[in-house]
C-alpha cells in the first residue's frame, strides 16, 4: 500500500509527540515507586477512566473482534463473554471499592494485606507474583503478534532482515520496532507517562472510530449487506447450534473456521462462558494494568467511577468502528478474501479494509489511532509487571532499605527483560485467536477458584491460596503444551476444579493463621460473603462496626450493568447494518439501565469512602 505524504507526516508527528510526552513528564515519575507505578495517587478518576479505556482499545483485540463479527454476525456480541467483558461491571459495582480500601501498590502486596505475614502468606505472595509475570509475558506476546500483522498489511515498507541464517519476517520486524518505541516512553515515564499518553491516544482513537463509522454508513446499503451475509447472520438469539451457514455463499471455507474455533455448538459454548464468567468476575481483576488503575485512584468512590467511565466511553465508539469495517469487508472484500484460498486469514480483514476504503489524510489519522490503541495497551502491561518484581520481591525480601533511585532503575531493567521475553514468546505464537482463547480460558481458569475464595470465605488461608494458584497454573500449562488441539473454554471446568481442589486442600493443611490480620482485612474492606465467625469477633471488639449488607443491591446492579454494557455493544452494530428499529429498542434499554444505575449505584457511592 502507498501512503500519501500527509499520512506519513501525521504518523511521524504522532510518534514524536508520544515519545516527547513520555520523556517530558519522566521527572514526576522518578520521585519514588509510588509515583512511578501509581502516579502518587493524585491522578483524577476521569483521566484514569479514559486511560483504562485506551488500554482496552488494543489493535489485536480490535482485529479479532472484526474477524468474529464478520464470521459469526450478531452472535459475535456474546463471544467476548469469554473474557468475560462484563467483569468490568463487577469491578465498578463493588470490587474497585473493596480493592482500593487496602491502600497498597500491587495485587501481590494486597495478598499480604489479606493473609498477613508468615510462611503461608509468603508462599501466596510469591505465587501471585509468578502469575502476574506469566500473564504479562503472555499479553505482550499477544500484542506483538497483533501489531506485526497490522503493520505488514497497512504500511508499504518491507522491513524483513536476516540475522546470519535466521530470517526475520517483515511482520516480526514491525512488531519489534513498535514494541521498542512503546517500551521507551513507558519505561522512562512510568504511570504518569502511561496515563498522559493514553488520554491523548483515546481522543485520537475515538475520532477515528466516528470517521470509519461515517465512511461505512454512507458506503453500503441495507440491500448490499443482506446480499453478502448468510441466513442467521443477523440473529442475536441462538439455540444449541450456531445456525449461521456460510456453505452456499462466496466464502464457504468460513465453515471450516467455525469448526476450528469450536463454536458450532453455540448453546454449550454460551453456558461455559456464563459459568466461567460469573466466577471470573467475582475473582476480581487479575494483577495487571486494570488493578493498577484502581489502586491509583484517590479514594474508593473514585476507583469505582473510573471503572464505570471505562465502559461508558469505550464500547459505542469501538463497536461503531468494528461494525463499520465489518460491513465494508462483507460488501467489498469478498474477492480479496476468496483469493487467499484455504488459508484465508480473517484477522487481516481490518487492515485490508483500511487499505481500500480510508482516504488520504484520514488514513494517517486512523493509522496513528490504531498505533495509539496498541501503544496504550502495551504500555499499560509494561508498566504494571515490574511493580511485582521490584516492590514485591526485591524490596520486600532482598533489599527493604534501598533508595528510590535504585528501585526505579531496577524497575526499568525488569520492564526491559519482560518485554524481551514477551517478544520471544510472540515469535512462536501461531494466531491471535489461539492466544486469546488460551489467555482467557486456560490461564485465567487456573486463577479463578483461589481468587473467588479470598473475597468471600473467612477460613481461606494463604496456604490455600498458594496451592489453588499452583494447581491452576500447572493445569493450564499442561493444557497449553500437551493438549493444544482441545478448545480452551471447554477444559475450563477441569482447570477450575483442579484449582478449587488445591485451594481446599491447602486451606485445611493448617489451622487459620494470622487471625488478627484476617480481622483487620475484614474491618477495612467490609466484604459480604461467608464471614460469620470473623464478623462476630469484629463486632464484639467494636460494637459500632457496620457490616456490609449491600450484597442484594450489588447483585441487582450487576445484572443491570451487564444489560447496560451489552446494549452499548449491539446498538452500533444494529445501526451500521441499518436495522434501525432494533437499534432504537436497545437505545431505550440503555437509557433505562443508565437511570437505574444512577439511582441505585452512583448516588450511593459516597458511602464507599466512609472508613
């Protein structure tokens, strides 16, 4: 593809601007670890919300979302429940508040807050650090794979090269270049750099979304869309089977892709996603950038508002772009996709559509926007993981009395090493879809059981947490290396059960240790759940203590929030495929659920800040 001069200028200005911001504000980040990793807890909640939204607007995820909407139609709106996407609802309704009350820096440090000190607590602390590092390396590989595919399809230059007899493809070379550029400003500027650049990136990306939505809406008609899609493509509802039949269309090999994904029995898939999703959401955010944004907020209510803002500003613009690219591809890109033969790569639909439909000038802005989306997500992960290695291992166990300059210097080294490991892992990744399914189903399947119990069960111990996480990590690793052909979501119950057995086994190996630490956790966090004996002791010591009685209200708000979020996914899709009655109906649902959340959740947030 040839780029106009204006497009190249826009790209260069963007790259120079991002690097400039990162280095300019690096002095703020270098004061101490609190400033480097959490921005000194002084960043306003709406900036953190925009930053978090930018971090979730990644290029790899957008390419995957366009691909699944193209293949599965409206039913693809359910497929992101694999993560599940509505874990953000659980977070803003109550988990962000519970997490922020700890006043710690990392998820691993939070484990010490939950279980106290001693050998068992130390083991639980170390295992969560290991999980954090593994997940970050996995996500860096995921981003590396996505940005390489995107750049190769979009940019006109072949950057492939040789190292001795080893050939490095243009796709890998682009991935290396962009990852190195992003790591530079992230490592230098820490959390201040991440938030500042991500707010700017979100603005660019949102403008790009509306531009693509406009181009697609005026470029295709309802009749053209209907002629390009198979029967069942527009159906949001489903039975046991997918019932989207591409066999008699111009792209019959999509049927093979559906079989490869393992999504043909959609009813069973949905039940698995629902089962996994509920437990994964109660488990809370994994120790990565999402948790770091929560801990960076100034107070508990602002942590909740930040998480709410992430959904509110992200989904409609993002799915307007996703649906726009999809309808353009359905109507106009069939010849290109058919020309790929049996090895058609549906993850390249997005860059192919940009090549063909976006005019000069807008193309440069859009390329900068997608580069922004990648850099935002990548930088968030690069900034989060070193906190675990430096704050939770080096500072805690090796050199607790070191100076801040040394800690920050080691954080920079740790970031660099993790980026290198992630890129090496990315060289061996076969596809975005496989990485996505492994990260969401297998790896996180091993995380869930122990992290549900830590919130809701008073008897759960540090040793139980250690064995639960260890058994889960072992099970997900065995799945990855020995059973790669099995669809990850279908083995989730096995991995979950294995982790749950480890959690219970470890818990009853010893009596409850650190009872005072558990009581302190309960007093500060005020969770609901199975806390009877601890609640009784706390209330005997402090008769004025008010236990959390909002479990029922939280459950209603969660159900409302899931519908609220889902409406923001389907409204842009229905709008783009010219199904205006459905778009209007879901817009009414959005208004009603917004009102209910305002009344039953937002207006009651001040209660969260009471100590």
